[in-house]
């Protein structure tokens, strides 16, 4: 109860000093490979506007290392937001993935080594030295560190712990919602919910510093062929040409149902054998101009099942 009341009071006090015109847009809490000497932080703001401020990190490692609440990185910078409203900053490599990254104005007086949580209770003792706080993001690498993060107290966002440390954190362009990518390339939103990577217009696991971040298109593309699942005539096998010679709304490559009865069976096997080594278009599942063992293999893969799946056709919604 004490912490809840303190957090509420501190949050209210911060309303007068927290701004939102500029936000942290992308960073790598713990990039793959060996630790670099420096790394890039991307800030988003108003295109064409100049900005001067600081990027600093507060140790949020709740393992009892004695540094919790300490400012361990601080970089002053200035620049102009480009046509996309982006500005990149080079900072020293982040000491620990469990950090609270803070974007402040140039009125901050905090210094590296300052302890903002002297009693280590997970509550900032004072924020006066941070000046104007524009954004804060807590990036934890353990459940305990998630509880320690200071971002909420600074009017920012505490990313949920998702079972491993993130290698990339970015804001989705359309909504501004934060997303994290782990070492296994699994994508999570800021609440910890898994997000299908195929709903983004760009690969979400690739850093885009200095360029627009991925946007959610709202339509998954499970097979990655550039055709959204809502219109793809074969949603699990890539077929960008959408070849459908019999016009049943199911792409040839996943349509061994030559009898058109919504089931692939010995009847279809017999129909294929009857036209083997011909150029029969419907039995040419691979679309290479000839009915061959490749097509027979495709038919056998779906034996005793329905054709597809596809966005329409006899299997739609199954």
C-alpha cells in the first residue's frame, strides 16, 4: 500500500514536468553478438524541429547488486528531426538489459553515479535532477526487475517481462505501441502479448535506425508470399502467382482435390495418374508446365485431408 500511494503521488507530481512531444522510438537493450562499444538510440519528434536533451539509463536490476536506482549511462545530444521526425543518438553500450531508459530535456542536472533510489525500494526518491522528462521505458530481463522499473513513475511505459531479455525495442509507427523482440525472434507488445510478425509491413526483428519503424497492416501473411491471409488462395504455402487453373479459389499448389469434392483421396490420385507426364493444368500443382512426381508429392502431403487452406473455396473458415 505504501508503494502504491507513493507511486500515485509521485506520478501526480510529475505531470508538470513530463512532456510527450518527443519519445524514445527504438533501441537495443541487449543486441546479439559481443557487446559493442556504442549503440544507437532513435528519438521521434516533430519533423524539422531542433532538440537538445539527454538519454540516460537508471539501473533497474533487482538482483541486489547494490546499484539499483543509480544513473549508469548519460549522453547529452542535440540535433534536428528529419523529414520522418527521427533523430538518432550514439550512446555508450548499455550496462545491463534491466534498465529504465529516460529521455530528458537539456535542463537535467543528473550525473552518472547519482543514486535516485537510495533505499533501494523500487521508488525514486526524487526526480528534480531529471528536469523535463519526455519519455521513459523500462526494459526488464527478469520478473523481479519488471517490478523494479521506474518508467511508470516517470509517466512512461514498463515493458512486460516475457521470459527472456529483449534484443530490440521499437514503437509501431501507426499506434506508437512499444514492441519487443527476443533472441528467438518472437515479437511481443508492451503488455507481453505475442504478436504475429507477419502483420507488420517490415520485418520487426530488424533494427531500422534512421528509417520508419514497422507498421501493423492488420492482415497476417502466414506464408510470407506478399499476399495477405484474408485474400490468399493458399495461406500456408507461398504462391505469389496465386495460380488457380480450375477457378475454385484454392491455389494449385495446395489443391490436390482434382475431383472438387473438398477431400483429397484415392479418387484424386487416380485422376492424377491418368494425366501423368502431360501438361494438364489442373493436375500441374507446382505450375511448372508438366504433371510429374513433384505434383504427386504435393498431392500425397495432403492425402485424406481437405485442399488449401485458402481465404475462400470449400475450406474457407475450416
